[in-house]
């Protein structure tokens, strides 16, 4: 520790060095009489030393709920979001996906979970000016093979989806080179991926987004119904590792989750908060839910785009596109609400009800 950086009297600095106190933590851990015994300083000098050290350690201000609500949070990362690549969806989520914390995206098969995940893998590569983080993404597959053909289609159509980005900026981004694919066949392989391989990419600054598709597949197969305690314990440990990874490197982590039928009507009511009449709920139970910062749930509707938005359909869009819904189940900064969207050739587009 360079004690000369602090606003201290030279006599105090010299006494600290003679006492071989090497860190601010030691000053805070010692009591006043202990410091006096080691340094032979006066009580007045010791009190000034403790105040100076405390001020140096606590340089960052305290965040209140009012700061977050007003958007005046003193920590830039608390206000920054990862864009979804669509202005309507960004507005719905107040900017996009938070950078710190685990976000879950759950829904039935063919609801569009993978489509939205791949769109985020492209969006993260844009400059910060356009809602990106100027980094790559890690996509961990636990079920099927990575849909590379669909990814190439999304890359080729980026100029249509992101009309807000100049063409010269798009040409500079090599989207396909910055998405790292990992495959985990069991829980042990997934743990190793999270604990060893992904931190290396994060430490080198190669990636700024982690996607796990899906989290439920491995835990459903690995643990039987009788071993619910072991499953809950492993889920808690795994969720803690993800939260720690996100907070340490300031990267959003998106976990895809499956859904199960809500047998008890009270479970269904608790799951959707009365917003939508759904008969399913996210898998893995309450233990996993407690690890999440935000839970999004998506589903298909029986309607087509022209049924709800007849004026929005033009020649560039497929009028027969199935209308889908993305819902905020819980989040610390968002109310429970939902938004319509469709999956087009160029990607996911949100639709705002007038």
C-alpha cells in the first residue's frame, strides 16, 4: 500500500511504515488502542488516520431505491442495459437486459426462446452507442445442436432489423467470429464450463454475454424425484456461481428454462399474477427462482399479426406471422406486464398496442 497517496501527516505515514502495516484493511481491523500500541501515535492522530482510511475505502456512494427508480443511480452499470435489438422490446424492458444478475427466459416449445437468445448474441456485439457491449457471447447448449443455419440467416438480415445502425458500422462487426459455442451433456460438464472455461473468456474480455440453453434439461435428467434435496442443493450452488460470475465480470447471464403443467390451480395463479391465463409454470421450483434477478415468460397466441395489428402489416413483413407474448413475471425494476412480438426472418420484433 502506498501510504503517501492518502492525506496524512508525514509523521503518521512514517509511524505506519515503521509498524509494518501494509494495507487499509489492517487499519480498519485494528482497534484504536492496538494502533496506538503499534505506532506510538496520539489519539487525535489515530482518529484522523481511521477517518481518512475509511473515506478511501468507501469511495462509492450508497444506492437507494429512489436512485434506481429515478434512473440517477451513481453506478453506471446499474443503469446500463443490453439491448434486445428492437426498440419496442427495449422500451418494454426499460432499456433491455440488466448487466448484473441472472435473467431467466422460460416458455413452451416453439415459443421463440432460442430466437431471442441468438438475437441477444448479435446485439451484444454492437457498440455501446447502439445498445451493445462491444463483446462476444458464450452460448452453452445442453439439449440440441446449436442452430447455426438460423444464426447465419439472422446475421445476413441485420441491416433490416437494425435500421438505426449505419451500414459502415455493420460492416465492421464480424458477428459469427465472436460467438463461442459450448456443449454440456451433463451437470458435471456444465459446472466445469461455468467454473473454468467461461471465466477465461471473460477475463480476456472476449465475451460480454453468457447464454445457457437450457438449464432445466440437465437437472431433470440427472436427478430423480426421490433426490429432490440433492437437486435443490446443487441448484442453489449453481445459481450462486452464476450470480458471482455476473457480478464479478459485469456481464448479463441469460438462462433458458422449460415449463411444466400447473396441476394445482393455486400454482398457476401464483405464477402469472393474474395477468395472463396460463396453465404452465417455469421448471425447477422455488430454489431456482430465488437465484434470479428477473424472470421473463414467453408464449404463443392463437392470433396472427394482422388480427391484432392490421395497420402494421406491410410488404416487408409476413402477415401470417404468429403473434407471441413476452411477460415480465418478476423484476426489481419493472412491473408485471406483457408485450406482443413476432419472429420474422430478420429476427424478433415487438409490437406496441396503441
